[in-house]
C-alpha cells in the first residue's frame, strides 16, 4: 500500500499565496535594483564620452567636437542629440566616433527604457545607421552634448575649446530633456567640465520639463535654458 500523502488543494493554495506575496514584496526591490544598474551604466557611458571628447580635443588643437560640419549655430529645437544626419553630415559627439576614438555605438545611448532614442531602434546592424523615422532620417543619440548657448539671442555654443571647460559652469553631457524624457525615475546623469559625472535628482523638475518640452519659440528656449542652469545648481 502506497503511504505517500499528496498535497491538498488548501495546501497548494497556501503555497501559491505565499509565492505571490513574496513576488509582490520583491518586485519593487528588483525594479529599483534594475533602475540603479541602468543609472550606473548610463554614468559609465557619459564618462567614456567625456574621455573621448578630451582625446578628440587633444588631437584638434584643443577644440572640442563642434555643432556639425557645416552649421555653427544651434537652431530650432536645440539640435544637441544629432550624431549624423541623413545627408551624412557629422554632428556633435559623432566626430568622436568618426575619429575612431570611441568605436562602440552603444555608448551613445542611455540604457533606460524611458528615453526616446535607443541603439536597438536603428534599422541596420552597422553603426551609425539611419533612424527608422522616414520623415526625419539620420542618427541621434539619447544624450544632449554641449547644450549651453551664449544667450537666447545668440545660439552659438558657449564652450568651444577644452580650455573653456570648468566644473562649476559647464554642462557638457546630459540625459536628454528635449522631449520630456526622465531617464532615471526623476533624475538625470550629467557630465560637467572637469569630466566628472553625477546624478541630478529633483522630482519638482520632472513636471516642469514635461510641461515645457518641444516647440521652437523664445519661451521654449528660455525654459530649456532654465532647466540646464537648474541642473548645474543641484
């Protein structure tokens, strides 16, 4: 006679309830751990880009990567995320890739799922490839490079040479805020003039960025510049 005792339905339901309870407790912890890992990976990306910018400047008489190959000004929308345009014009940190200083295209994309432009969204396996957006082809990274202009009236880059960079005044790289992206649960990684990275975390800034995103008029520029200055004072 088989003396083994099977689980009763009640016992099975108790086990399932305990497992469900443990999953409910652990899920937020695992989510926070995943978000923290993404922040660390993102900070590593911008440090690598900072190193690449530094090396590029040493090879080009102290000049950091310019706006692009043909246009000196930041015009509509603060085009600080462009890497390469559809007409094969190189932009921003794309010059560092072009010079073969940084060769891994994944470095130029934040791993957070909450950013608009992602490495995996480009259609070709060779980097840089064009965006799948037919109406606006080209390559964009998920970071903003050297976004600070001289003034609202003068949209030239404030910083053009390595010698002009200083820790307290320079925002060299930042998780994009142009489209209202909040990459790290209310925070953004930034790289400042001494090439050190830090996390700027201010929940009040989240609503402001999402409220004032987009557009090309003077008020939008003013709000955008306000956010950049805000990040530097955090």
